[in-house]
């Protein structure tokens, strides 16, 4: 396999893939409907991620078109230096080599993540969940068709149709070289990959995001943001799970009552600490472990809090390192919060639902990394690269 394709070759494959998805749309939807109908698990997030509709198809096509329009992430000069002995030294972006993406459900990942990996010059190994095997294999078939159309090896995009034990065996002892693994999904999947992998892993997908309503918050803004962050997509890793409300918030009682009423109208189950559980329709938190939990469900936990430093400590202790938002009119308070909270994305007066590659102008995203090494937050095309040093001499020795 040619280890480097030109940008034109990569873009041509992506454009052909976009055309094929449009052409085969009814087939993809029919295959996916069979899998959605067959899914009997009670996991709401899994069901939501499994289902493909025309909106998701449009999203797949758009993500490929955006990748074509985006600048080539490869061979970008990051640094240059001329040694006193005359050697020219440059550092440029380079592909990882082979990237393995392990994900639950989500046939759209088979398009978007593979597209990002391919455009950034990486060979892709895809391992989706058993519930979406047929949908994923159909999409991989289209990848192979697009590659063949341009006389490019189908080895660039491979699907690992493995069960759990086969996947574990592959992670422990890969039958081919793997340079990077990106697990996208729940905590069990991430833990499984971290325990068994023998190469670098970028962790993606865990949310457990917090919104802090400061004493100087605009109450309407706070209400809208919490409702948006909780209810617009229950299964999203950027949804909010925890709300902390300052004790000295003006009209706190009526704000909390209104918030609970609105949440209940969306069938959200509300859990509260000793202060908040005194309100109607709130279950008292029995176990502090709930603050660690990522719900991905119709649940929210609300707590009352006295001090900013206590808020920051609580979020840093319990949060997933993904997203956190402060609702306040005080910019100094916001600055302290945003600099001190240990999360990939911090917000002032905005919903956590914006933590997304498309929303951040990256086109699609391979993952939302909660790791700190290599890259953090939404990981787009420009981030799925490593770097390489080029040194040009004319006989220098040290």
C-alpha cells in the first residue's frame, strides 16, 4: 500500500463517497431500520446512536464535503531552525499511520471518523458495535467502492467484524500495526480498551457535565441554558447532568421551583441534595456517588452551594473533564471559574451542548478527547496528526 496519497487523491475518494451515500441512501436506511427494529436493549443512548434517518445521512454527506473543503493537515510546518553549522531543521505534521476507532452503535461514525482519518493520511480500522454491524458493513462497502473507483487499495479502510473476545485478543496482540486507538462510547468500553490496549489510547465520550448558577446569574439565561443542555439530546456526551446553584442567588426559591417544573414537563427525574430535596417532586440524593455518574438518561442532580472555590472543587472532583458552564454577569468570577475548572471546554453563559467539532468550526470530529496528552476537546481533522523532524545537511558531524 502506498503510504502517502496526494491531497487530490484523498479528496477525490471523499467526494465519491459523498455521492455514493446519496445514491445508496434508501438501502442504508432500510438496513438500519432492520437493526433498529431488532434492538431490544433498554439503553436510550444506544438506541438514539443506532438510528439513522435522512437528517443523519445529510450530516454524513456534509461532513465529507467539509473535509474536502478543509486545508490539508499534512506536511504543515510547525517549526524551523537553522543550526549554527548550517543544517536546516524543520518540524512538520505527519500521519499516525494506522488508527483504530472502536465505537458503540453510531453508523454515522463509520463515515465521519473514517473520513477524518483518511483525509489526514491515516489507514483506518473500524470496530463498531454488534447492534449496528449490517449498517456499518454497508457503509464500509461504499468506502471500498469509492477507493476502487480511484485505483486506491481498499486496505485504507477496514472493518473488524469481531466479537468481544476477538476484540480483546486483537488489542492485546494486534495482527497488524496499530499506532493509535480511539474508543468512542460509554465508560465500560473505555475501561475495556484501556485495560487491554498495547498502544496509545485517546479517551473520548465521557461527559458528566456541570452548570453552575452563580449569585450574579441572569435567571432567564440560566433556565434556558439548563433546559437546552439537558433536554435537546439526552444521549449526548455534551448534555448536562449536574447543576450547582449559589445559596445567595436572588429569587432562588422561585427559580428552583420553576426549574424543577420545567424539567418535570420534559419527564426529567430530579435528584437533589438536602436543600434542593425539600422542594416538591425532587428525590433526595442518598449516595454521594451519584455526582460521579454520567446519566445519558432522563435524570439530573441539583445541589445548593455556598462558595465559588467549593463549586470548583466539587466539579474537579466529580466531573468527567468534558464541559462545564458558569452562568454569571460577573466576568471576574467567570474568569476564575474558567481558569480553575479542569475540563476540556469551559463556558460563560452558554450551553454545554456546543462542545462539538461541527459547532467549533472543525467540520466533523473524530472524538471529544478528555485526555490531556496529544489533544483535548473536540478532535477534528487538523488534530489527527503527529509530527516529524526533517534535517537537511551537507556532511555535518557532531
